[in-house]
C-alpha cells in the first residue's frame, strides 16, 4: 500500500516547501485538544525514530516570493543580487558572482517579511476559530 503523505506534501499547502514542513507553534498550541494529542504522539514517535541523526539547528525565516524588479537594494543584497546601471543607462540585475540575470521581470526570489502569524494566536483571533470548528456559542445572559 502506498502512503498518501508524499502526495499530500507535494501539493502546495501553507508552511510547506520542496523539503520542509513548518508548523507555527502558536497555531499548533491552539488546535483542539484531540488534534494536539494526536500530533504529540506522531511527533514523539518521529523524534524517537530519528534521534540518532546529527540534526542541525534550523532557522525558519518568514518569506514571500517577489520579482527581482520589485525589490529595493537592501532586499536584493539579502537574497544575493545587485542592480547596477550599464553604459546604456539601463538597469542590470546580477547575482553576487557577477552573472547577469536575463529576465529580472520574471525572476522570483524569496525575500524575508515580518511574520504574519501572530505569536499569541489565541488573543489575535478570539472571534475567528480555526477553519472547520464552530465558534463557541456564548449564552445570551453572559
């Protein structure tokens, strides 16, 4: 029997990339308790199975895709590009290595942004329960 997980992880979902799945703690900690218990069990087994590997420490940076032509010099430097004016007065985009980017209007890169998911998700979304869960009904007399 083939596992459905690889197919699911290949599809575009929030927090997934070609090689990683990121779960913001602020969201995970506000999931319904049965979900938290299930995730706890799966993660515990995962970490036990792969604890012997030499794990690096990961740095997760909230990012978004942007075209090179939409970035300022600071953002270009962050992602390893620079822009200069050539002898004809046109803007030329280059990698740090000096290689010219032929289609900067179509070239997209990941640039860091402020994290759009509040750290204290519970307070930030009092009136917005996670999708799929009905809002708790408040008695009219309370």
